[in-house]
C-alpha cells in the first residue's frame, strides 16, 4: 500500500466506502451530489433542501464524513438549502490531499467550495475539526459567513494532554484499540449501534491525521463579526470546555455560549436550538434540556 494512502489497506477503504454508500441510499431526504474543483483537491458535496431557502454549510469532524449529519439533515432541510461537504484527507469522497494546517489552505479550500456553489454568503455549522475549519474560513472571509455555529470546535484551546496520552497508543492497537478510543470519545452519548459500528469501521481501516492543530490567536477570534454560537460539553475528554467557553466569552462578549453539563465531545440532539439561532440570530446563552432524537452517524 502506498505510504501516502489515508487507508491502511485497499480492502479497508472499500469497506468504509461501501458503508458510506449504504448510508447515502438510506438518506432521509432527496438530494443531489457531485464534486467541485478547488485549489486543494476535488470535493464531494451533498445538496438537499429547497434551493430558494438560505444556504447552510455543514462540516463534519475528523475521521468522519458527511454521514455524520444523517440524523439531523431532514430538520435542517425544512428551513435551509443544505450543503454537506466532505473534508479533504478524511474518509469521505473528497480528495485524499491533506492541506496544511499552518497556512490559509483550508480557508482557500472552503472559499473555492462556496464559489463553485455560487454562494456569496452562507451560515456554517462546524463539528470538532469541522469547527476549526469553519473558524479558519470565518476569520479569513468574515463578510461571507452569515452565522457561525461551533460544536466542540478545535483551535480555541489546546487538546487535553490526558487524551493525547491515551489516544496515541490506542490508535496503534488495531480494531480493539479503535473501539476503546471511540468509547472514550463518545462517552455516554446514545449514538446508537449503527453509528458506533461505522465509527469503529473507519478507525480500524483509516489512518488518522497526526500532529498538533493550530490555535487561533486573540486577534483572529476578534475578526468574527458575524453572530456566533458555541456548544461545548462539560464532560468532553478532548477539549477543556470551561476554558473554551471563558475564552470565547472574553473575546466575543456577544457570542452565545452553551455548556452542556451532561455531554462530552459528541454533541447530539441540538438541532432545534441550532436552527433557532440560525433563523433569528439569538440562541439561548443557557444550556437547555434537549429533546430525544435520532443520533447522527
């Protein structure tokens, strides 16, 4: 296998893509899909919802793809034209290229995606690594982001050393290590067996991107002129949620910040509150009790 491959084996790649295709066959709403050209590789985009509705970009987390939004997409499509974008270098259908974290590359990539989709402006919801990319772009082109929602984003505070110490050896232990690591990240979130099965399949066959992601400076964060909403879980094993909330509150006093006391890194059942924020720009600064819902993959 080529050392540059993002998968451990060709057969493993086929298993992951087969499962992804099965999920797309079960997609809860009608959709179009295709690949756009960018400076940093061809990018797979799923589009659904009324084209006359305001545009919404959904960016999944690391070691994942746009199927992460499968449990939420139908609700978003009631109000938005939704574009689900597979991040390059992740186990989706976009280019295997892994743009540099220490450059404008990811901002350029998302700029090209919006240009190809002919979107002058859009709201963005970013999950974990997708939250870092959303921040990267919103800082780079703040006038093109209508509203920004960050779900346990990277880049606001350093990753906990306690997680890194556990994650590295587990990532080298094959299927068993992947299952332990995923349980650590998922925590008590009720994501369901199909979702957990897909996560384990990816982590068993995919080569995660290693390294330390860039932190955003205070000056960077202050460039966010759009309404911003942050959700973070108090039991997050990856992020220091209290430090994240405090930093954003200090730098963006008008931002909406919700610390969910019983949630970890995997944040589910927040669609209604997110939609409320996106539609009216408000969003409650206090944690609310979410209604039970189908978990995203």
